[in-house]
C-alpha cells in the first residue's frame, strides 16, 4: 500500500470513490459506506439511502453517545461507530472527504482500521496544496473522569500516547506512544483490532450492544489468554486505544499537540476534541 504522504502539512482528498460494506458492531445490521472526494475541508456525511438530505460536516458537538463507540446525531439521523473510519482517514493524511452511508452504523469490518486503509489506498490520494493548520494551543488542556485523564500540550507535530490497565493478565498494564505520520499510523496503529471480554458478552448483548461482534472482528480476552489468537502486536489493546483516540480527535481535525490518554474512553476522547476545537477555533463575540 501507499506511498503515503510524508506528514500532515498538505491537504489531501481521495482520487476516486471506493465502497465497503459489512456488519455494524452494535446493531448487527448490514451497512454500506462510499468514500469519495470533497472540495471542502473536513469530513462530510451524507446518506446513500436518503440522498435528498444535505451533507453535514462532522464536528465534536454532534457526539450523542459514547458507550463502547462514538455515535453522532446528524440532523434527524444517528450514525454510530465512526471512530475506526475517521482514524483511517485522518491517520493516512486524508484531510477532506465525503462519507456516504446506508444504515445507522459504520461497518466494523475486521475490527481495526486496516480495511479502511486498504480502501483509501485503492481509491488513491489527490494533493490539494498546503493544509490550513490549527493555531497552537496557548494553554494545556487536562480533563479527568474518575481515575482516567487525558491531556493535550502544545507541540510542533502530533504526538500521541495512551496507557491502559486491566486486571486481566492477558492485558495488564500497557503503554504506547509515537510521533504520528501517515506511514507510522499505517504500520503501527491501523492494524490493531478492537477487544472485549468473554465474561461481558452476554450482558452487553442483553443491553442491545455488540450484536455484530464475533471472533472474526474483535479480540476476546478470557482472563489469562485470548479466545482467538494470535495477536497482531504483543500490545495490540493499547494500540487499538490509540486508533480510537485518533478517530475521536478527527472530529475536530488533527491538532498540533502532544496528546496522552490514561485509561481513555470515547467520552474523554470526544470531550478533548470539543475542548481542542473551542481552544483553536474560538467563537468570537458578535460586533456591537
């Protein structure tokens, strides 16, 4: 695959349209997505099954639910599990694209960002010139939720890291960080799959979640081991947390910041995206 952009200094969109379809993680329904070029910056969602509805640019204030995925309220429509696709677009350097959806959830595919990376490679990339970069952060941002926290500090490039701690011996304590480039994203982060726990499966399904989850699209931990080895990385769980983090940050555009999440969640990630958006794109008062 590739070649990929060397960094995130340029604006890129897709050179052609590409489609993928599959089962949604939580709803379990078959859904379809078409990715295509956008003349306007940012990610724009429209509907294959309702083409009369206007395209809407994604932004953090559309987040409506963060239980085990990031779900958005887009006008009268809901769109769930957007994080892996957005991570792939942002991570590969695609700064603007149209995302046309049939259904209410982005298909999970293999549970990682890799199938979306392959779709982007199939479509090819088109450079649009220098990207408008966000202004640097003036003050650090720190958000806390119980024992979890997420921070963003001003930096000249995007540096991301995550730490996780689980009582299950197969995961335990893991830490991973990297200076993000399209190449390092594709190699180190995109292949990491979502994961869950065997003893939680029935309760989650009873709550109407993970109806489309299975051993072919999620790693399942059973305490000391995994039901479906081998792992793609020894620390695949923490790398997947970085995939989720990047996808949630993409709602605000990639920041020039050093971002670190400890025991992160979609709730914390999207709260940081909102805070970054407010800090770098402040709403100015109306002229008197």
